């Protein structure tokens, strides 16, 4: 167990020096031979400590005489691990959490501070025995939610303006859950029933997701994804349910020309091919060649032949003008709808980065709309919940291009429940239990403008 904490500490130390959490974790796990249980523990400790960083720092600041920013960053990493276990890991005994954290301090250059570490953790334990929550919180709703659920104030503010306090809190709680894994069944290779039977025989629980005919959500621990039945046969690919929704909104038809303008890593590209029965032509474009390798690998594994891969920036591809029946612009975004999947994303994005992304999104929709034939369709999608990257991008584009209109979903569509008054679709995770997503279907009415 102590070994697991040491490995988690090494990864967390790298994150606090600027490494991405998933890369730092993968780097340390590759170097050690751990059981599945210990790997899961290390993963939980690293991702959990990164996610809950603001809350943990607030606790340390509250209980310690030295504020967290005055402590060596490596000691702070050790304290994060200790407090994370005490506050969020009920299955770990208090004594184990305290003792292993003290041992970590002793083994990593802080032998003289073991008394401080021990005292700080035990002070929290004593308070927790008498108070419903030892954490002291301000009255201001935005700041209170930010500290309690560990988000920057600016993200809380974006959600408060759209949802109010009660729903924002529910969204925060949802975003701090361990993410689920959804599969998208490849109907060209198998059936939902065949995959369900194979998973059940392997001891894997799964359930279907309403209104998404190819979606299957795995329940509980699954082990390595590539070891699940059907992976090598191309029976399925990992793709969240709300991301599957995007291709259904595009509604591609067999024989059409489709352009996926920001295609990598290719989940939606391959879904489009499946929905078209692999008949027609899909141009999958992305400016980063290395990110297209995963698309190529999945295309081959799934046995698809209608996809052509094209490396290039969709803002500068005049050869695609007026050739597509439908275009998907799954735009680069801040990812505020998928923060549960990326433990450190909430700390990496800023209002400045959102403004920069909004500018890029407006450039992309302006250029990719030119790929669409008269009468054709463009679907704009993001996995963010920020109006500057969603509604404001669409409002500006429609206002400047009268030959484009938002195409409202028919009232009896199974997806109409996600519709906004404007005619866009928005998936709120705490309401629909899927990643947060925004999408809108636009129709080109003529060739002018």
C-alpha cells in the first residue's frame, strides 16, 4: 500500500511541476508492475488529488500556520494525498491514511516535518468527529461552490449565470465523479445483443442508453479496454453517449460526401461511416498528422473503407469549397463539459484561453461553411458549456450569413429533449448523465453570401 502512495506521489509531484495528469500517471505506471487493485488506487489518488486541489489547499491553509503557497511543493503534494484519502476515500482506514502520509514525508526528505504532517492530519480527523464538515466556507455562493467542489471561480460563474446555485452545485458534484466508459457498437461487424452476451460471459456488466441505438455503458471495473471481448474484431469503439448524439444530428446518408473538418482522433468520423453503411465518401481532415494516426488505426480495426484522411487546417482548404452534402465541425474547445475526464483541465483553462478558442471557432465555422453545397447541412459541435464558444459563435455567424438557418428538430425527435429555445441542443451532464455537449444543425438555403 505504501508503495502505491509513493508511486502516486511521484506522479503528483510531476503534475505540480506542470505535467499533464494523464501523461504523468502513465509515465510512472509504465515503470512499475502493480496489481489491478493497486493501479486503480494510484489512479484514484492522483486524479482525485488533482481534481480536488482547491479544496485540499483550502483545508491546509485553514489548519496550518504556514499557508500552502509557503510550503515546498513536494510537501504540498504529500499533504494533498493525505487529505484526499481522509476526506474522500471512505474505504481507506483513517490510521492507514495518516500513517502512510507520515511515512511518505519521512521517505522523501521531510523527516523533520513528520510531526507537522501527523498533527495536521489528526487535527482534521478530530474536527471531522465533531463537525459535519471541518472545512470553513465563505458565504458568497460562487466562492463557496468553488472551494467546496474545487473549481476556479470563473467556471462557477459561467455555470451560475446559466443554471443558478442549486443546479450548479449538482453539476459540480457530477463533474467530480469518476467517469464512466461508453462503447459504440459497430453494426457493420456485430449486433448489440452479440456484444452484450460476450461482455456478460466475461463478467462485465453493461446497460443500454435510451435513444442511442449503438450505445452501451460499462458498469464497474473493466480492466484494460483492449482486453474486452470484441476489441480486436472491431465490434466497438469507446465513445461517450453524448458524442454519439452528434453524428445522429448530422444524419448522414449513404452515398453522400461528408467532411469532418476537425476529425482527430476520429470517434465521430467512424460513427458517420457506420451510419452511412460505409457507402459514400467521408473526408476526415485535421491539421495535426500525429493525431490522425489513431483515426487510421480505428478505421482499420472497425473495417471501414469510406474514409479518406486529409492533413490540413480547415481554415485554409479552398479545394473543399461546395463539395460536401454535410459537414461536421466538432470544434476545438475548452472542454468544460468533460472536466470529469481530464482531472487538470479545470486548472489549465482560463477566460483568456476561452476567448482565444472562441476566435478560432468563429474562423473555423466561417471557412467550413464554404465546404457545404447549397441546400446542405453543417453541424457545429463542442464539448464545452461556455456560451462564448457555443451560442455566441452561432448567433454571430447566423447574423452575418442570412443564407444559413438553424434547423430545429422535429418535436417527436428523441433528441428534442435537449433543444434550447434558440433551436440548438445542449446536454447538461447532471440532467442527462452524459458528457456536456453543445450542437446545432445549420442548413444552407442558397449559394449566396
